[in-house]
C-alpha cells in the first residue's frame, strides 16, 4: 500500500492575517501651534526643521533647503532615529525637542547635521512655519 502525501497546511488552509507595525512614532501633522528647531549641515546651511505639538502628539520634519531628497534624508536620519527612541520611552513631543537640544549642545553628535544653537522657536501653525521658511523667490 502506498502512502498518500498531503500538501502542507499552508497550501490548503486559509491564511490568518495579522496586523504588524513598526516602531512607535509620533504623528506627523497638526493644525495647532508648533515649536521647532532648525537643523543645519556642516557649513551652517539650514536644511530643515523639526517641529512638535504636545496636544496632538506630533513631531515631524519640514525640509527647508534646496538640497536634493537624498541629502535632506541623510541630514534628517539621525534625528529620526533619536525621535523614535524618545517616543518609545513615552516622551512628550516638547520633551523630545528638549532632548535633541541637550544631546546636541557643544558636541558634533553626527557629522551630517546639527541643531542650530538658539533656534528653538514657536509658530502659530505648521502652515505658518512652512510659509515662514519658504526659500525666497
């Protein structure tokens, strides 16, 4: 008598879908007021802004220069990793900005970019920040 081989279960049974997520992240958009930091590359060229709003649990990146997309991402990447760590520890967005300032003060933490000293400011909205940081025509 020959043995009948059945196909494995994954080929004959319905698959059960599971929701899988990435690391904890702050939301990216808000209609409310924002605090922000200017981020520059070596040489002092401002390449973007990291903004935050505690009420909406928002931290995001606003590109602010004519750098190509790859260079802008390279400048933002170390900050994105730090912000993910801040979120994982449950920090409010404004506390995350405090930590970025504290960690970057007086030391070249990452050679790709740094917080511009004294650059922490407020804007009435993300739209206002975008308008205020647009390159002049």
